């Protein structure tokens, strides 16, 4: 029985909800099931969904860019010599191997086929699903403030008392990013429908972002508020929200952080600071210049770590590690130890330091696995061309829809702009990135509509 693409609306919505366990389920559960099988299952689900839509209404440019993105990444993985298994699944347990990239590729193409006609259904689905997710994250963070976070304690034991406020996500930067995406959604809906409930959600999201005190997310929210000020001819809502964020963050966010679990100390002194970001960027620039395949190809999904092991300035890496850990003293010896499993990125460094008459031996693995600038990370992973392709996927539709004021276009453009800013100091997380790609697909569907829809099977 033949069905039109509109008949698969419920399938598209169901497919989207299948992504939400990545966000809603406690990190403990997703860690338990999120082994090799989980990503293969996601690829199969995305493929089934895409086949149901029969790839109708695809914009050729979008399909070409996504294909080129996957191709350059795959070539970088295989040419780096890190092995087929680790090319597909990653070395350090991150979900950024070829299987994950294939999932994003198939899911994006399949979703576009539905978004080309039903983008309003998709955006409303995301909106309704985001509300319980928002309050689940808030509840868990509140419990964490009072050391009652059963999710984190179950996952990490007593060490959970010293972890950041991460909700079910597992990283406070990723949680801040998720709430920022929700904020883009809520304020776009409010500007179209003027709903008081949406205004309530906006204020809740702003207070939560301020509490989490992630400076990159803070700056990204201010940026999109400034954009809205200009776009809506100095409407007062974004200005008032920015003022609320500025006032609340030091009073509600940093004050609470300071009084619980030493989180303020981590926020100010750790690798979250600009000082360490600059150190990582310098290491990446050094590796880039020594990588043989650049600018055409990178070093695969663990590119920055592999680059440090093969081409990095060992003394610079050690100094960065010691400085981040607050260890002072003269470096007297550095010895590189290969991994017993023969996996390069799992190599270690034994560092001997001397402070006055005391010598200390410290064992370090190559823990700096991300540059903390996604543009540099993409260069490390897939090369300069790969990075340019990724940026084009975000920027091309943005240029066409940025002036539009409907709910879908506004949400998508704000999500892309805030993400472009976020990527200057952070990188994608597999628990949140699929949700962002839904907004990217919506942006392409609005920017490059096909009328009439092209049916790739009509010639058969």
C-alpha cells in the first residue's frame, strides 16, 4: 500500500521521541546501554525512518553537503591508521565515531523529507516534549544542591558529591547548551503567539542558565537577545531578559555554586577558563602544522588526542596538565609509555617534577581529548575542508531565514546562531547534538523549499 509523505507524520514524531532517552534517561542508564550496540541500533532506526519517507523532497545541496561531510570524516578515520573498530566506535568512549556520524547523516536526510511539508508539526512536537525535559533537569539539579542527587550518586558513588550540576546529561556545559536551545524555542514561540505560559518558560530557562553559570552559554544567550532587539525593532522583552540574566547569574548562580561542593572553584580555576582554552588552541595549532594529511584530511574521531601522541610538543602538553592541576615545580623528566593494548591514544606520560628537595612522579594519560573549540576540533578530526563543509551546513540556510519571523524559522535561526557562538569554546555532545540537527533540518526545509516536491522514485 502506497502512502504519501504526510501519512508518515506520526512515524517522524515517534522517531524524534526515540532520541529523547539520550536526554531524559539518567546518565547511568544510558552509560549502561550505550555501548557498541546502542549506536548500531540508532543507525538502524534512522535508516528505517528514512526509508519510510522514501527521501522525497530532498534539496540536492543539503544532501551533497551531508554526504561530503560524512565522506571526509570517513577518509580521515581510515587514513589516520587508528584501526577500523576505533574509527567506527571511538577510542575514549565518546559517541563520535563513524557509526554516530552515519546516524546523523541518515536521520537528517529522512527528517528533511518530512520537514519539507510538516515543519510546523515537528517544531510543536519538540516544544511539547521539551517542557517535561526542562523540569526533569531542574528537579535533579535542585536535588544535587542538597546532596540528594540519587542519579549521580548511583552512577558515581560518593565522588558524585564533587561533580558539577549535570542533570541527566553528564556534563554541565552540555546541560547549559540544552537549556539554551530550549530558550531559543520558547522565546520564538512567545514572539509569535504572545503566550503567558511561554513567557513563564522563558524566565525559567533564563534563571536555570544563570544558575548553571556557563559563561559560553551566557554569552550566546546575550548574543541572540541582541539580535532579537534589532530584528524586532527594539522590543523590550529580550532587553529585560538580558538584564535578568546579568543580575541573577552572580546572585543566584555563582553564590549557590560557591556554597556547594566547591563548584565555583572548578568554574573559575579549571579548564573552563579562557587561559586553558588558549593553551589547548596553541597545542592544536602545533599539531595541525605537523599533520601530514592537512589541510585535506584530519586524524579521525580522536584526532586531537592522536595528534598529541604523534606530533605534539610533549613538554607543552605536560605543562598544560600540571598547570591545570595546580602542581608547581620544575619538570626534570618526561617519559612516554605506550599502551599495553597498542592503542596510540591510550598512551601515558610519566612526569617527574622537583619542588625544592622533593621529587614527584605523576602518571598522565592524554586527557585533553578536545580542543574546546569545535572549529579547531573539526580540523583535527576531518581536516580544513571538513570544517568548512560543517560550517556551510549551518550558515547557508541561516542566511536565508535569519530575517523571517515565523515560529519555525525564528527557532531554527536562533538555535544555529547560539550554537555557532557556543562552538567557539565548546564542542558537540551526542546527548544533545541530535536535537540540534532537528533545527538544522528545519532551517534547510524553510530556506530551500522544493515546489513541487521532487520525488526521487517517480521515474521508477
